[in-house]
C-alpha cells in the first residue's frame, strides 16, 4: 500500500487519516455533542422548575408575614432540591450509552486500521499493542516505531526510533483502601433470685475485636517521550492496568529499538 505523505521529515513519516477512522471520530464527536445538548436541556429544565417552586414558596411565606424567615427557608430548600438532580441524570443515560458505544467502535476501528497498515509494510517482524485509545508497534530489525494515536492526529506515523524516542519509563500508581470490621462477644451474666418474683441480674463482660484490612491496587502506565525534528516533544501514555511485566517488556523493547 503506497504511503500518501501528509508530513515528511527525516525521522518521521505521517500518512493521511484513514477514512474509516475519520468516520468513527465523527461519530464520537456527534455522540458527545448530543449528550452535552441533552444534559444542558435537562439541567436548564430542572433549574427552572426548582427556581419557580422556591420562588412561589418564598412569596407565599412573605405574604404570610415571614419577611426574614421566608427568603432564608426558600434558599435552604433550593439548595436541598439539588439532591434530586442525581436521579434526574437517568434522562440522559441513553445518550451516555450511545457515546460509550461510539468510543468502543472507535477503538476497534483504530486497531483494525493499524493492523492492516502494519501488515502492508515491508519492515520485517513487528510487535504491536493497543491500550487506552493508542496503538504502538515496534519493528526491532528496522528500528522503526509505529504510532496511531490522537497525539499524531490519528494518522499512521512511522518513526526512526533512535532519533525520535527520548525517554521511556514505567510509572506505578498505588491506591490503598482500608476496611475495619468490629466483632463484639458478650459473656455470661449471673442471675441472683431472692424469690420467685424478685431477683437481680449481675453485670456481664463484653469484648470487642476490631480487624482492619488494607487492600492496595497497583496499576502501571508506560510513558514514551517522542520528538520529531522541528517539533515539540510530547508523551505517549499506554495503561497496562496491573500487568507490570508486560509494561516492562514494552519498555525494554522500545529501549532496544531506540539504542543508537
């Protein structure tokens, strides 16, 4: 497949955005616009009803002689009514689901277009990965890096790795949550009976035990800093969730391909 050079520098070759990918991007933008429009309409309608109701009550209370308390209670009620805004969010859930579907379609289209482009290149064997809406591939023998991501305008980018790659690292993020469970055990109580109708219950003993469980979730992100000739440097980030080994493998692969 011949390359249609949109931008060509000694170290980077960019092609035009694939038609199928452009169509998927347009669908995402349209879904986002519809979601924002729906959310704005619902929010304005909610605020209008909320303000009208609180204004009516304020005038009613002031008519009844509550010149100070009426406005205060109306403002407090106006603030409390915002709690009802969260259930109102179900009115734009269909638009949210449509947007999520459009994003999934975009990711699938990006991966399909990237795999087809890589298969058309005569640069030797390669490895590719698609994470976080970004596709990255490495041709170890040719020492070429391939990127298809928003950072390069959703275009196929073939880069001379030794010249373009500036830094590669894997960052770790840890989130710790704690859960405390308290168990109380009650001991026996003594009963003292003075007669059939009168007695006394002695004091018992209770023992409480608290157990705190700490759960730490770690995630790893591959960061690749790239800079083409005459361009500003930028970072490409690919999340690998808890798979530290895979993120580290890709770091080593890119470092080997970019070694001068």
